[in-house]
C-alpha cells in the first residue's frame, strides 16, 4: 500500500511539473504575441497618420488617388505580413504548450 501511495505521489508531482512547464510556455508565447500586436498597431497608426498628412498636402485629385492607392497597398502588405507572423506565433504556442504533455504521455506508455 505504501508503494501505491508513493507511486501516486510521483504521478501527481509529474503532473504538476508538466502543467507548470506548459503554463510557462503559454506565458512566454502570449507575451510575444502581445508585443507583435502592439508593434503592428503602433506602426499602422503611424503609417495612417503619415498618409493622411500627405493627402492633406496634395493639390490634385490624381495625386490624392495615388497617395490613397499607395497607402492601401502598403497597409494591406503590412497586415498580411504581420498576420502571418502572428499565425506562426500561435502555432508555436500550441506546439510549446503540448510538448511537456507529450513527454508525460510517452512515460505513461
């Protein structure tokens, strides 16, 4: 009976250790995601402000259309690039969170 109790304690300790490792990975990854989102938001605001200032300075409709088209193109490209980066971070989050449980499952076999 003592052996069973010791085994139960070891399994409980292993589960706590794995959970703590997973929580550490979640914390680190979500922090990286938050930094990327904040950087993108700041850059998007700055780019939008710069485009608006350019737009106020134009004297013809053709030039206004050119400025607007240029801004739309760069904003779209920036969004796609950052969305890809954030998607990769979410994929890494899932992998890193699952990794400690994967080793626990390997031990259970």
